[in-house]
C-alpha cells in the first residue's frame, strides 16, 4: 500500500477541481445551496428528507418503532435525497439543513414548522416529542445521552476515516488505513466490553442510543460494511454481534432499513415512504 512521501503542505491550501474517490465529486470547501430546488411535501406533519445510509436509517428506525407502539402522530412522509446527485445542495434542503447532510426533518405540527438537522438531534427531538426510547430518570437519561453523543463523535472515525481510506479512496494508503483501523477496533472493543454486561448499550432497555449506534457498528459486524469483516476480525466481538443481531431482527428495524433505499434487491427498496402500505 504505497504512501506519497514527503508531501509539503502549501502555505495556502486550494482545492483541486475534483477530489478523487467514490464521493469526491460532492466535496467542496464552501457551504450553501448550489441550485434552486424545492422539496416535496406530503400529507403528514413529519416530513423526512434522507437516504438509507447509517445516519438516515437511525431516524427511520425510530419512526417505525414509534408507529409500532401506536403513536399515530409519528406517521411521516420520507423523500429521497440522492447525495450522489448533489440533492443535498438544493435550496430547499439547505433551508432545512444548512450543513447539507442527510437526514433533515421538518415537523409541520408546530407553528412555525420546526426544522431539525443532525441525526442525533432528530432522534432526541422525536423521542422527547413522543415520550419514548429516552429515559426520564436523571442517571439513566445521562447514560443514554452519553452513548448517543459517543456515537455521534465516534462514527466519523469509522465512516469518514476507516471507511473512506479502506473502501472509497482512489488509492490505498497504509498509514491512513492503519491509523483508522486501530481506532475502529478500539471502539468495537469498547462496545464489546460494555455489552458483555448489558443487553443493550444502557442496560436492559432499548433506546435511541442503540438506534444511533446499530446502523454503524451493527453493519460492520453482521452486514460486512466496507467489506472489512475479515480485516477487522469482527468475529471476535461476540457481544456486539449478539446485540446487533437482536436489533436487526426487530420488525420496525427491518422496515426502517428499507425506507429511502435506492440500491440493492428491489424487494428491499422503499425509496419513498408515505404509509405502512408502502412496505407491501
């Protein structure tokens, strides 16, 4: 795995016309909209604009879990934001999320409508709105939020770090892959030690911390994301595998993983979701 030796950074960095790698064309050093594009709006108060990546799946899992508990107010319309086509830089989406990342949620049951962006913020907003999947007892709530925010801070090392350099970068660089592989394995070991003593991340109860963490780390250990299962020796993290397998089998999780999915087997795709009948 060759590295480029002796790179000397310039005094002032300037971007190349296009970065390499799978997602290089969507990267740029400025924020804001690049084109005018209004967002569609459905009939439900909750409008979700997303894609079935790990960050997007977090939210659709929670919404399907809320519906499974009978919360009719959690009915939602979900529309695809194709990040490969730069939909996230359309004016309508940027108005909801100035950071131009999926997912973004608009709650039109409030006056004025409430925008929520960043997946962890959306999970917490919905959990509190419906009074589910987030503890109210102070110590338990602190534990839940600690693991929730752990995931938000840790996953970039897995996705943007390890995943990028191992699976998506135009060339393999030994230093970068080794650097991020070490951190990902430390994270998996942390989860494994915690789950050796607990059914879920925070104890006996399944909550938004699990919903946030499962799409990232569950996919690594049971769905072989980045095709790195052997490289990372994921079979050694037996407690993470047990936890992820249990969550993976939940009916609401099975449904949530399908929403806004535009790739893979046709029967697993629900690009837009407007009602339960869309899963039929």
